[in-house]
C-alpha cells in the first residue's frame, strides 16, 4: 500500500485493541480520548502532508518494490542529493510543530533504514536476524507505520547493575524461548508517543555493559497491541483548553509512557538480536543508525530554535524593547545558538560519505557536537523568554476574558506598543506555553535528556574525538629547534 493519509492513520489506530492507562483508567480509543485526541490529530496532519500536491515530491518517493509512493524518511540515501531530499522532508514535519513533537515517525524510520542496510551485523548474531531486519524495514515502509521506541530500564536501584536489582524482572528481560518466539517480562521506559504509535521498537539500552547481563540483551519490534503488553502514561498536559489559551499543549501533546511486558511472546521473525550483549551495545554505532537518528534530531532542533527565536523577536517588537542593549544581547545569543546548529548540519552533510554498508551517511562529529550542545542551549533559550517576558508572562488573560463582560478592560490594559490587547495576549500565551506551562516544563526536561545522560554523552564525545593529531602538533612544537630566520629582502622603492 502507498503512504498513508491522516484518515487512514486514525482508522488503523481505532482498530487496535491496546492496554493503555491514563489517570488510573483504561483508554479504549486514543483517537477520541481527551488526553490523546489532539496529539493523534497532529500526527494525522503529518501523514496528510504526504498528499498535499505541492509537497508530493518533497514528502514521498516511489517504493523500490511496488512503485507506490512511500515516505521519504524511509529512503536509503546513496548520494548527497538523497540526503538533502530527506532533510527537506524532515524539515517540513519539524516546522509544522515548531520542533515540539520529538518522536515523529521519521525518527525511528531512519534507524530501521540504516539497520536494514547493515543487516549483516544482525546476521552475525543469527542468520535469521539479518533477514528479519530487512523484511521488517520493507514492512514498515510499505505500510507507512508509526513507530516509537523504548530503550531505558526503570530507575529502581541505580547503585546496582541491571542484573543486580531486587527483582530480576524489574527491567525487561528474557524469561524463556519456545518455538513461537522469545518471552519477555518486566518494564522499559520511556516510550514517548506510545499511545499514538502502531508499533514499538524495543532495542538495547546502550548503558548496559555488564558481561553477565545477557538476559537483558535483545532487540525486537512488535505491534503496540501485542497481548500482555501495557502502557502506563503520565498525566496529560493537554488540559482541553483552546488553541488561543494553550497553543502548543492543545496541539502537540505526544504523551510519554512506561511499557510493561507481562510475559509477552515476541515472534522469532520480529527478533533482531538475542543474548549477545557485546553486539547489542555496539548496534547503534556499528550500523550507523545513531548518525541517521542524530541527523533527524538536528533538523528538528533547528526548527525548534528557529521557532523560539521567532517568538523572542515578536516579543521584542510587540512591547518595543529593541533599543535596549541587554535585549539585543539576549536575542543575539539565541541567534548564535541557531546558526551554530545550522553550521553543524551543513558540515555533516558536506562531509557525508558512503559508509561500510553503502549508505550515504552524514559526518558524525558535527552531529555529535550539535546533540551535545542543544541540551544546554534549550534551557537557556527558555530562560531568555522568561527574562524578556518578565511579569508580562504572568499578566495574561484567557480567550474567555476577551468574550466576556470585562473584554474592554483586558483589551485596554493588556495592549502593547505594537499590538492590541488580544494579539499581545495571544503571543504571550504562546511564550507561556514554551517557558512556564506544564507543557513547557516537559519540553525542557525532554531536551535535557533526549539522547540520554548528558555526562555520558560528553564522555562518549571525548573518547570518540580524534585527539592524536592535535596532541602531535603540540609535541612537535615543544621539541622543534629554534631556527635563524634571515631578514626578508625589501623590494626597491618598497
């Protein structure tokens, strides 16, 4: 089948009988439940963009197996032009939400594209697994499925290893195997957008290094309505308010969930790695999946930084504070963040190369720099919005106030130099949803830990950086002999 429309995506979600819990109640239909309905609608809009005549060639390409048009996030790039096409598609999706939706389907799609190309890596664990990962990539591409993932074990006793917990099945682990597949029991976190997804990718946590922890070494992907699996969601940040009052939370609540596996049988054809901790720990780097995921995230983060800078510039204009140097300095600080991220993306694509699997892969180091910078940049940009908004972020009326008996008062007293009261409040409610609301707080926490522990990420960057050429330059400089330098002749008349 070709790329899905939004209506097809919603219809497919309605067919699924899943165990999803929100606020102590089981949710029968995420497409109509107040906590998830509008997030589903936003994801549906992404799929509808694939059918916009103006975006057809930006969003889709002919399937290599059927000729039907499928999503470009599945494209296996072979040339720099392919990378640029994929970037433009991802940019369209990221711009729709201002980068506020962090787990749109293109994120996991790129990882399975890379792993399918590197199927020999999985075949080295078991010949069946190489075929499995190729078949699965074809399956999700041809059905245009929406995937989330879960990688992290529960935070129980963090002073102990994964195999040293009081209950060995607090973290999801292998119970047994049989002719049908592998039985998994335990928990994983954190599955962002799980209620909105067709399938879930359950891959190794890269921080499980214990050589005696093979029980926790596996990689697979299954439907979110697989028997025995339940999703326990956090409190919804969509309070049911209007787009005016909560412009972001009312549109882009993706929902986060923990995943419980109650003796879930994973069919053998859905297993990609099994019982090999070393291969599990090396999976993302060896297949270059992490690089393609970083590429998508960098594009999303640029869209997010652009969106926040736009809000800042509108706030400056609206209340006429552009003449103050401290305001200029804060806006310029955000501009440097944005342009640095854009430079990293450009460098990664300019230095792209065919990897060992024949895939055109962006240069890793610029993307590594970008993913280590953004968790520090984003909270600072949010702080700048708070500093520039000041008490104005507290003095904001609601949409109902502008339609009620005090409309004249709020319109008069909340006006700004360059906007009437309603337009000024509309802008400042957006700033509130970014910098002060529950939705905004979740976004900040999310960006701080998007790729995991920032300290571990920095450590990985340190050990992955090519340090020797720089050290050799210093060694050479320290031991070079002083040389007599003859004076440079001066030309006649000089």
